[in-house]
C-alpha cells in the first residue's frame, strides 16, 4: 500500500515521502481501516517539524483524523470496542501510523460512527476541529444565546468550526480573517460581521459592532498579536478561550489587566478530555451528529485531493494560505 512517511524533521514538503509499505497489522485495541478521507490539520505540520507535544518515532505517517471503512479488528480488542467490518467510522489513527495512507490503524477507543448526513470528506473533518469548538464554547466559555462571539482565523479549519457552532448556539459571530478570499469564506460560513485584519483595525471594528461593549466570548487559535487585540476588545466578564498558537507566538497574559477588566482567560486542550472525560467526548459526538443532521453544522471543504497531494497540502495549511478544510482522499 501507499503511505506518506517522515524519516526526519523539517518542512512538510521537504520531509514527507510517498512510499510503498506493507499493510499494517492491528494489535490489541487497534482496528485496521481503509482510509476513505483524511483531513489535514495544523498539528500534522508540527509533527513533521518536530514541534508537536507528541513525537512519534521515525518513520511515521502524519494524519490525525479520518473517515474510514473497518477492515479488521486486532485480537484481544474488547468485544464492546470492536466495530463490525464494513462499518463507516471516524477515528484518530494510532501514531506512528497516521491517516495519510491507503490503510492505517486506529485506536478502537477513538472510533465513532460517521454521521450519515455528511460525506466522507465532511465526516473526516467533523471530529477534532468541531470537538475542540464545542468544548471551547460550551464546556469552557459557557456561551449563551444572544452573546457576541469573536473568532480569530474564522475562515480556517479550527475557526470555521467555531463560527458554525457559535451560530448554532444562537450567538452573534464576528469573524477575523486575513484577505478578501478568506473574508468571502467567512461570510459564506455565516459570520454576521467580518473583519479583515490586513485592512481593518480589529479593536475599533469589534467595539463599533458591539456598541462599545466588546465581545463576550473570544475564540483564539492564533495567539501572538491576535491575543493582544483580544484583550483590548473583550467585554466586561467576557471569556477568552486560548485554543492554540498558529502564529508561532505564545503570548504572556497580563493578569493585572484581566483583574481590572474582569475577564477570564480559559485554556483548552481538547485531547485531555479523551482520558479525563471520555464520556463527554462521546456525548459531544452525538450532539455534533445531531447538528449535522439538522444542517446546523457542515464542514467547509475547500479542497479534496488525491493521496499524491499530501505533502503540499500539509505545507499550505501550515503556511496559512488555505480556507476551510483540506481533505485527502486516497
């Protein structure tokens, strides 16, 4: 079978190699799947660069979420965790064997039934980004209908999920983007107000859109200057959800500023819920499946590529020049 593999750290387009390798064999707690679609995520590039919190041994295959067809279940897998062969599922691969391959291994515990309302590419993109958005907005920020939600990188993979989930929760959504193409995508996603950081003053635009109050909830997967702008336009008793640092710059919060303005800074590492509260992850999946069935959420797939396009896709997502989700379909 064919699979993208990384033998050394570096830029994705330089270190990812499409190779012919033997089919993997599932062990206890693992499931062999045929990959129907694998969504490209920012962490895939960080894995290639050696900058992710998880560092799989070389050689490894990137790709951290997928939609696949169950082919075989490893011996010793608990009966309740064993899906039926032929099942269409979404799951997280068991690194170092990731999703950018024709077949791969996934952990039985990570398997969820793929939503019938979504095609393979959409189903693959529903998992990590939307779980992160749901936990960030509902579990951490406790967003309420009628509140104003500000989403940085609103046209990106993580941001686009937060936009749709915010609208589904009844929030008024302000999307911050960089460039006209991304502004158009943000409007298509449902943003009530779109702010182009390359042309507009973010703080002034948010205050104007909220009558001077500021945003009740701010969803920040960018860090750096985005966070610096956030603290200047967060509302009284507002909540800033720190999701990631796609800018490469980790901000240092001024706690004196949080004190005098009465706002909260909330960290969100969704992966921890898989071990700390797996039942909540399943409940979230059921909620997302219901929202998809209602048409309230639908991953915005901007590109559907064959396996050959994997390395360039990971590089472009890392470079921040894509909109929505890029998905590889072997």
